[in-house]
């Protein structure tokens, strides 16, 4: 039985190196739009006043006559796109995920999926890694919202390369699709040669002891966790489940039949997303120990992206903890009522908050509870 990175996955050679290329997944969306536009003149792009943030302005530069700036009107954007699709176009609608599908879900439901209209919904700035924008913009419920809609296909690509492939792919397939991506730079660890097909999960690493099913930028964290586990004698199989709906239950269940336990990993609420989809498949076919890494029934916070990923328990050390807990449960061992990875994340969140508050106080005047002198002196110095 082979262990380690799947050579057929064609991942980068410097997978865990410090100099691995970093690019935001939204870049893949912008590049994919341009490629899709070149392949098909029916592709049009609508944006809700966020063309640079979503990278849809790259399409606008190449095809200005096929780009429509709707303004801050996500509900109208969904309805107009549906009309364009029913008239034979292939429209992409671009906004922050918090606004589309967050604000216009009813229009997506009634005008797009109810009519099975060929609209591609692109949700940018998803997950807590958005960073300083805070809870209002850190959409962690979108996969759940879109999974429930009949006719909707839901994707969360793992890096810039895969987002580009996904964007081109959905343009060539009829029907409503939701494509999720983020703002922060993340490792580009797949290559143009890495296999990709909508609805098919890819095994990036072979293992025998635990299956880790991940999506989005946390797939790389899952691979890092697998490397940590290998040093402890645990071989983890890592699956990139970029398509959340329809879930590739065949590939995932075949892996779990071999390993006997599973960890799901997503930058999304643990309820309703990838973890829920895998749990549903397990409940119907093969109940085994399951641990779910994700946002644990809370909203996001403002902060640096990496700090937030740590504070929410979404990085490789927490994934490794969850994997060890799953393997312990598989072996019939007693485990704590509160998962250790959740408790560790809570402790880390407290540490980071204290660190941020301490740093802020070091720059604040004493009148405001800080340590930096008085306000008048600080004003004089600034002048």
C-alpha cells in the first residue's frame, strides 16, 4: 500500500517549503474569467461595485462590451443575470460572498435555481482569512446556503490554479454553479497538470490510518498536518474535495473504508458545509468516527488572517489533533468530552487577544488606559 504524496496529483515540488508561491485564490477567478471569455463569446460578467476586489476587472479590460457594472445592487444583479442566461448568455455574477449569496439568496433561489438558469455565482472574500474586514465580511455560511438549493453545484477550490480551472470549467457546463474563493494570499501548491473535474474529489496524499477531507485553502494545511502525523507514525490520506455538491461520496467512502475514520476541514461553519455533506454520506452508508474542523458556531472577528486561522483552530496543528482523536476513537480509546483541538483553539484565541490588546495599549495615551504618555504630548510630537 503506497503512502505519501500521490504522484498523479502533480503537486509542486516545494510543497512545504518557505518559498512556496503565494497568490490569492481570487486571482484564479480573474484569470479564469479571461480564459473563459476567450473560449466562448457568450460569457458575460456582472459585478456589484467590487470589480477589483473580485478580479473581474481583468475580464472588463479584455471584453469591455461584455462587462456590466451593476453597482451595489446584488438582488438586481442576480435577477438580471438570470434573464441573460435564459436569453442564451453565460453570466458570472461577482461580489463578496457576504453579499452574494448572503444578501441576494432569495433572488438566486427564485430567479436562478428555480428556473435552472445557467448563472455562475462567484463569492469572494469567503472565510475568516479575509482578516481585518471583520465578521460582517467574513462569510462562513455560504456553502450551507447554496448546498440547500436544488440544481446548484457548489465548489470551493484549494488554490489559485484550481480556482482558475474551476472558473473555466463551470463556464463550459450548463446550470447554476457557486464558486467560492478568498482574498488573502495562500500557497499555490497545485499545478496546471494537477487533475481537476467538477464533481470528482482528488486524492493528494495516500494513507492508511485516517482520511482527511478538505476544501479551499485549508487543503494545504491538511497536507501539512499529514506530514506532522507521519512523524508520529500516523499515515493520513488527504482528499481535496473541491466540489461540495455533488459530493464525490464514492471516492471519500472508499478511502474511509480503508482508514476507518475521518476528519473534515473547511473555512466555514462546521454545520451545513463540507463536514455536514460528509456526515450525511457516512450516516447513509458507513458510520465511523468523524471529527470536523471548521468555524464552531460563532462569527468571525477582525485581525490578521494567519492569527484568525489559528484562533479559530483551522491550521495544521489542530487538524493533526483532530486526526489523532479520530484514530483514538477508532481504536476504542476514551477521549475527552470537549475535543482537544477545540479547547486548544479557545486558549490560542485568548492568547492572541491579550497580545493584540497589549500592543494597542503600548501605543495609546494614558488618558485612554494606555502607556504612551498624555494626549497633548503625543499631538505635539506628531506635529
